[in-house]
């Protein structure tokens, strides 16, 4: 069970996240709020918690990037106890602009971040929200090179995005799980289904989509969380074993997901008992 977003949750709690550092600024300005968000995801049932390192890279926050990265990991570790802490490795440019991806030229910067996360002691590297096939594979290769378990999460930005082929290349590069993330929740199922059969666990953590969809953002909190979890149930039915939430959701969504996952495990246990 993954956690949910930090960036939009910081905004929801009144913390400014201006460009280009976005959520990374909160490491300086509101570390107590970052810690509280991590703790709220623990209470909701998340077992993998992503440190606030999505933007802690040199080109986003300057020369203090590694200091901020180290602090983000430490805040996460102190907040979640013995649960797993993932280090986020994100696209170097805008995750919604695959045309800006530096492709193969991204290697040195991804190596720099991956090695810093390994020094910080993360349990897992999460290469996430990659809309460009080449950069995604490069990031995975550099994360795997550190010896830390690595997962790859992709963001298909067009109907013809070669998701299955890109995910396969990530697996060949050493990714031990593949996911999709930050797609609108109601559009995620078809992409999840493409990840089956690659020989590794797979899953999804979606965003709330358009505010009018009612899966997050300004919707009634309980209704939005329940509706999101019902969509995620279909991902689990398709074979997903890693689920969480992304932009526009909050800890209530993770709690609803945890309830759905628990019910699914219970149902499967009953089915096995009947079969025996």
C-alpha cells in the first residue's frame, strides 16, 4: 500500500509550493507539516512512504539540493518508523511535457540523485511520473546501479504511448515492479491491464482527475475517497498488487484503499478455504 501525494496535500494544508522547487520548499518552510502528512498516511494504512524528494535536484533547487534531499529522507524516516521509505526520482523537466525530456543526456543528473538517495539510506528507489520512454529507462538504470531495490512508474501522456514496451525495458534494466501514476483515476484501468504478464508486481496510483469528476480536489472528502477506492478495486481485480494515490487526493483516499485491499485479501482467503 503506497501513500498519497505530498505536493497537493501541502497546498491543501496552506503551505506554499512555488515553482521551480514546488514541494521541496516545504522542507525548509514547513517540515512539521511534511512530517504530519507522512504520519497521516501511516495512520491511513500506507506501508510504503515516499520522501519529499520529487524536486530535490540541482536544476530545481540549486546547490543545496543534496542537503534538502537528506533532510526529506530523514523527516520521512522519523515519521514512519519501521515502514519502508522510498526515494522519489522524477523527470528532470516537467512530468507533463515529454517533449522537454533530455533523454539520454539525463544520465549524469539521475546518477547524482540516485547515489544521494542511496547515501541517505532509502529502502526503495521510486522512479516516478516519467512521460518519456528513454529518460525513464535511464533513471531506472542509474537507480538499479546503486544496489537499492527500484520500481518504475510511468505517465502515458498520449493514447499511443508504448507503455508495455517501456515497462518491459524498465524490467530488463532491473526494475522490480512497474506502475502507472498521475493519470486521472477514471482513465487508469486500461493502462494497468497493459502491465500484466511482465514477470514483476505491478500497480497504480492515480490523480483525482478533473474536479468535476468528484474523485478528489473540492469534492466531499468521504464520497471522493470511496469513489476513488471503487475504481482502484478494478485495478486490483486486474492483478495490481501495489496501489496508492496521487495528486488531488488525501489520506482519506489511502484509508479507503486500505479497506478495499483488506477486503480483497479476506475474500481471497475465503475462496482458498472453500477450494481446499
